[in-house]
C-alpha cells in the first residue's frame, strides 16, 4: 500500500449496510424499517411518465460556450447563480463513450453478490462497492447501492476495486474519465472568466485536482413514497458531472423551496456546482441540495463524476470574490478537515457547509 491509500482512508469510513439490490432480489416487497423515512422526509413521487414539474433546469450548449459565445456565457452565469445545476448538450463526449460507461456500470451491478463483494469497501477505505455516509446504526438509509472509485490521477488509482472480470470495464472508465475531465475543466475555465479572472484563475487557486466516480444503483421499490434513493445533500467537491439514465428519472434538486425533477435529456450531462466552488466564489455560485427518488418498476443507474482538490488545500473565498458589497461569507479550512466532517455524519442537506465554514453573522 502506498501512502496515498492511507490518505484516502483518512477521509473516514461508512458503516457496512446490506445490499438493497439483494433485498429486492430476495423479496421485491421487502421494506426494512431502516429505509422508511420519517414523515416530513418522505418524497411526493411525481408521475414519472409525465415527469411533470413546474420548472426545467437550464440547458447550456457546451459547443457555444467553448467558442466563447457571450450569450451562452451569460446563461452559464445565471445557471450557476440561480440554479447551481444545469444540463449540457453538445459536450463533445462521443455517444459510444457514454453508452460503454453505462453498460460497464450495469454489468457490474448484474454480477452475483459474491462477485461484487470481491470489490467491497475494505476496512477503513472509502473506495469500493458498498455505501457512503452511514454514521450510525439507527439512521435512515438510502435505497441505493454504490461503487466509489478514485479515477484520476492515474498514480493514485487503487485497481483492486476495479471489476477486472468485466470485459471493457477498465477501458470504459478510462475513456469516460478523460472526456469528463476535459468538460469539467472547460466549465471551470468559463466560471473563472465569469469571476473576472483569466481562464486559469480558479485552477491556480484549487491547484491539482483528483477525479472520483460514484456509481449509483437504485433498485425499484414497492413503496417509492416511503424511501429516498439518495438523501438530500450537496456535493463536497468543486464540480460534479452526472450521467443519468436516459429513460428513468429520479434526480430532484431543491429550487425555490420545491423539489424539481431533472428530466433526462438523451446523452446530456447534468452539471452541478459543488461546495468548494461555492466557497471559492464566496457564495456567488451555489452548491444546491439534491436527492434521488425511486420508482416502483424500474431500477435506475447514475454516475456522478466529481472533481476534488487535494487534501492539504486550504479552502476559503478567493480575494477577487470578496469586496465591500460582498463581504466574506466563509472562513478557511483544510479540505481534508472539511471532507472528514461531511463523511462523519449522515447527509443532511447543506448542514455541513453551514456548520463549518459559513460565517454566521453573514448578512446574505
Ligand atoms: C450523487 C448524486 C444523484 C443521482 O451521487 O452525488 O447526487 O441522480 N446522485 O443519482
Ligand atoms: Ni450529489
């Protein structure tokens, strides 16, 4: 084991929980108490066929953005300020790369449990097949199984968690990871420009980054009105790219106090601003609470690709984002301490950001 493994372990660990997929495989009507949400936390399950909701999240044409189109840059600014979420089309990621990535995730979850368990989270490690954010035996659990892998830079991959028995698994991640990194960097360059810096301004601030993937499998549930696929949270990263199922909706974001369903657009990528971006931009760009709901008939797959700084980075608002009109909203904190804080407790919306770095007397 290299020292990087030890650092990954330092993030903290999640208590082991049963596979939800296996629960459903054994008894489709099974609904253990630990998954039944308290009344106020239960979702109102929208009519998925209609996928109706009162809002649609913004759509950004990535090709226009990359060309420096002013209108599209303005749209990105509004999307990050008012929604914290948007979908990108024309992102240039080949359809084949997306399809192979989805097929690799599907193939993994189709493996028998004992095969999947060969890649299970090991001891203190956060990576592997299992669950995240489980801090106590009595907290309500997600109706979800997941795999977490660090994918970039290459040197810190821990291949023992990569399902090498699935043909093409590694190759699919390799290709997708590279494409996703290009897209994430281009978006950050544009946000840099929007913050009044040159395009490398943000990158200079957060330094080298790591990329990790969270592969989610949400089994169908006989009572989708009682469970939550992934509990409300904001992502503790710089930026997230979410590849979601083209057919089965489930992602909801909190917008103007309503849960808005993100309607899948074929081959589009959902992008969201993470906590680190919110902090660097001194709250100008918002890391928005989101969750996933389940449905009665179809399993849903998704892939969150996250861009995170190195553990040692001191995160805090950038100089250019603080002035008399926008006083400093957050203190400074080492990224590792922030991550540890978030991983040590159940996800509770944005409580981790509010309880750590947010300056309480802020007038915003
Ligand atoms: C995540 C996440 C939402 C989804 O993995 O962080 O928010 O729709 N996923 O799977
Ligand atoms: Ni998320």
